[in-house]
C-alpha cells in the first residue's frame, strides 16, 4: 500500500490499473466493458467550453477592496459602509479581439472586470482600461465586433474592416485615439488604469440619486510597449501578461489600484454641454474631480485557472442596493447581454459555481434545471411559488430605488445628432507630448497597412477635424512606412 490517495472512478470505486486498457489477448481488440477507458475519452471530449465571444484571452486573481474615504453621503452600498472596511473581490483582465490562445502583448483595449462579494450580493463592474468606448449604441456592438474578428473567407483579421467601420462611425475616434496611443499596449495589467466607463448611479440612505463614474488608478505607474518592443515580447513569450501578473502575486508583490469616483448631482445631467450618458465621452476632471474611495489589492492567485477565472461570470446586471444603472443606451444593452452569454457559455446555474456564488444568503424561486446541486433556495421546502403561506422568501420594498423621471416619444433617435465627436479627442491630443504624438502617428499608420486609400482618406478627414497636426502626422507616418516598404523590396 502506498501513501498516495487511491485513484477512483468518478463514482468513487478504486481503480486497479490506469496504464493498460482491457483487451482480448495482449495484441487483441478492446472490450466494450472497459468503461473507465470510455469514461476518460468521453470526459476529454468535454473539457472545452465555449470561449467568451469577446474578451476570450484573460488573466485574473483574487483580492480585496479596502475603503479609505467615507462616501456614504452618495451610496448606501454595504461595501462603502465605513473607512477600513474590506471586501473580497475577483479581477479578470483581458484583450477584446484575440481568441483564448492569442498572444498577450497585442495592441487592443484591455478588459478590467471586477466582482465584489458584498453582504448584499455580488457587485460586478465590467469595465475596460479606457474611459470611453468605440460606439454609443449597443445596436452596433455585433457589427463592431465582427470587424475585430476574422474575415469569413480569409480567416484573417482585417485592417480594412476595422478602418472601414471606424471611419464610418466617427464616435469611435476617441477610443481609437487611445488605442493607438501608448495606453493601447501596456506590458501587463499591473501598469494600466481601469474604468467603469459607463455612467452608473449611486443611491444614499435618504434615497437620493447621484450619477457616478468609476476609476481605478494603477499604483504601479503607467508603462507601455512600442510596437517593436511588443513584437520582441511576443516572439519570446505569448503569455507575458500571465507570467507577469501570476509571478508578481506569487512573489508577494501585490498590485494595487486607487479606486475613485466622479459624482454628478442628478439635476446636472440636464445642464452639461455633452450627454453625460454617452459612452464615447468622459466627464472632464475639472468639472467633476476624482474622489478617492479605497484601495484595491490583488493578493491571491487562483488555485485552478479554469474553475476560478474561465468560469467567472461578470455581468453589468449584477448590482447591489446603493449602486444602480443609468439611461446609457450601451449599459442598457449590456444588462441583457452578459447573463444571456453566461447561460450559454456556462449553463443555467452559473451563479451557483463557487467563483460566482455570492458570499451572502441567496433566495429565489428558480426551480430545477440541469446540474442543479443546491435543491431550492426559497427559505422553506414547501415554498416553491410566491406568494406563499410558508414563510418563503419575500420581497422587501425598502430596497426600491427612487423613481427616475423619463420622458420622450418612442423613436429610433439618430445618436449622431448634436454630438461633437472631436472636441474631447482634441483635449486628449493636446495632452500628448511630442514623443506620444509621434508614436500615435506611427501606430495608426502601422495599423492601416493594406487598407484601401479611400478608407484611409475618410479616416484622415476625421483626424483633420480633431487637429490638422493629427491628420498630417499620420499622413507623414504613412508616407514613411510606404517608403520603408519600397526600400525593402
Ligand atoms: P485631465 O488633464 O484632468 O485628465 C487627463 C486624463 O488623461 C488623465 O486621467 C490621464 O490619466 C489621462 N491620460 C493621459 N494619457 C492618456 C492616454 N494616452 N490615453 C488615455 N488617457 C490618458 O483632463 P480632462 O479630464 O479634461 O480630460 C482631457 C482628456 O483626457 C479627455 O478628453 C480624455 O480623452 C482624457 N481622459 C479623461 C479622463 C476623465 O475621466 N476626465 C480619463 C482618462 C482620459 P492618468 O491620470 O491616469 O495618467
Ligand atoms: C465580455 C457583450 C460592451 C467590457 C463580454 C461578453 C459579451 C459582451 C457577450 C462575454 C461574456 C462572457 O461570456 O462571460 C457586450 C455588449 C456590449 C459590450 C453587447 C455593448 C452593448 C462592453 C463595454 C465594456 C465591455 C462598453 C467596457 C466598458 C467587457 C469585459 C468583458 C466583456 C471586460 C470580459 C469579462 C470577463 O472578464 O469575463 N461583453 N459588451 N464590454 N465585455 Fe462586453
């Protein structure tokens, strides 16, 4: 007898031989009754689950949020209840376009998804490392994502599709400029900010509503890779983010972010020169300064990547009392999309998986369903409908949000009407020093390689509207790249 645990079937019976299948004679064919052989092969065939339709490549870790500043005047959410309070959380970072095996150091927006296990349910903030997005209406999300994924015939990524869509969708310019700037290629998630990006709401104990934006400022400082450096990194390791994040946490060098909010009184939303619910716009810090909330620290690597990161299900629909939605059309579309994706990708009871399971009591009347291992969670075995007389779980009106005044005729409003897609991009462009501008020009030109001239010209027209120096800078970089290609031929 060895001191190793005995290998068993999934039904718990000890296995005598895990090396040799059961055959008729030493050279003979296999016997149908070798159930364990078929069990192993069948399980292997089921090891893969669908990868996320976007943000398939990711890296994650567990951590804590510690509150450093009292924001209870804005939100009654339990995780903000007092200075010093710690809440357990999970983070998953990702690239958007690449598949599960994509190289880490590729130019792309990075996902910044957070799950906070609060006493009143899980709060998920599913953001990016950018404060804005490419589109402002979720109706366009599948079209946009098709341009980021593979061409149906060539099965290659298509720069033509990307610039065609972007140049026909000027609201994308803010995000495209960030993507082509230094922030578009951090060397690891440790060196980038996170943003909730959308406008959310906070509700305080007096049931007053505030509009809010969330920011997570890296305390490691910003770093970036040039395209050339990234090519070298990818040439030596396709897993540079996993190595860096996992390695830093394993070595006790825990990455931290300063969580901040911008707060807008509810009535201000009528007065701002921009639509505060437009995801292609930021709220200027001068108008709405950052207010510190706490420190987020990642300090525990997953024991099992698949169970804790691949099976993690982050959804903007997961909100808790004291934090709410806003009229942002993109956010509204996302409230539907994620839970639907999770039911498909992970199964009906994905919220009951250990990594998604709230660390507070859960009561609902959903019944049965595949892989239901928890029976029912209604609070009483006889209560399987509601209302009931068995003291099963019941609603509590104390959690109602204050009413939100909404008006207007039902219509498909043109989201481009009255929207200036250039003014905030100009503010960003003016922040860049000469080196940052020069890399913005050359990164843009590099990404345009092989794109038909008419599409490039349409995009240059948008850049000129931001600043003639932006358009001219990219023109010069395109000419330099073409000259270098000619010389090489
Ligand atoms: P501020 O000067 O107060 O803020 C500028 C912001 O730009 C900082 O948050 C800074 O982030 C960030 N930043 C610096 N370099 C880059 C880059 N390459 N890509 C993206 N962000 C960068 O000005 P305003 O608040 O008036 O905003 C001016 C412009 O700055 C905006 O139009 C927007 O493009 C950009 N910005 C604004 C943010 C906001 O919430 N107001 C957030 C992020 C960007 P950090 O402090 O972490 O270095
Ligand atoms: C992942 C839809 C916009 C950030 C996903 C997934 C879907 C999706 C279906 C896969 C979910 C899963 O399988 O777990 C959409 C739709 C959008 C939209 C329909 C627009 C209407 C955005 C925006 C952001 C964002 C604006 C950021 C501000 C993310 C992140 C992930 C993700 C970070 C990965 C989450 C994880 O790590 O598991 N999105 N998305 N998405 N999305 Fe979006």
